[in-house]
C-alpha cells in the first residue's frame, strides 16, 4: 500500500510540474483571487502562525536540552545515538532557517502589498 501511495504522490508531483510549465496556449490553470479585505486577515493568520511556530520550536529546544539532563534518558540517548550538540542543532536549525527565510522574504512581501 505504501508503494502505491508513493507512486501516486510522485505521479501527482510530475503532473503538477508539467502543467505548471506548459505554455498558456496549451493549457490554462485556474487562478485564485481574494478580495482586498482578505489581506488583513491573511496578515493576522501569518503573524499567528509564525508566532505559534516560534513557540513550538522554543519549547522543543528547551525539551531537547532538558532531555540530556535527566539521568533516566541515558539509555534512550545511547540506543538512538543522540548527543546534546547534535540534538540541539537539529532542533534549532529549522527555527533559524524559518526566521532567516521570513526576514529575507519580508521585503518582497512588502513590495507586493497595495
């Protein structure tokens, strides 16, 4: 079943790529238009989503550091080959990349605002 779902997902991605790059004369894809008033709602959703993401990542970082402080987790850490620097890096890295991407794309987003 997993193999069938993998092939179906791959086929969907290939079809999406093909239809995305075909000239408009061959096929036209539908477009989504939102009313001007929705911009404010999207802004609040974006701020709320980024805030929630940052809170979850901060919580995961604190838990990853605290995981190695408890004595009972040593067996689990050894079984999975976990080390504190590696675990903290892999927890903090998505947070840093998301913040960097948000800061880099903010100027583009601001230029698209009416």
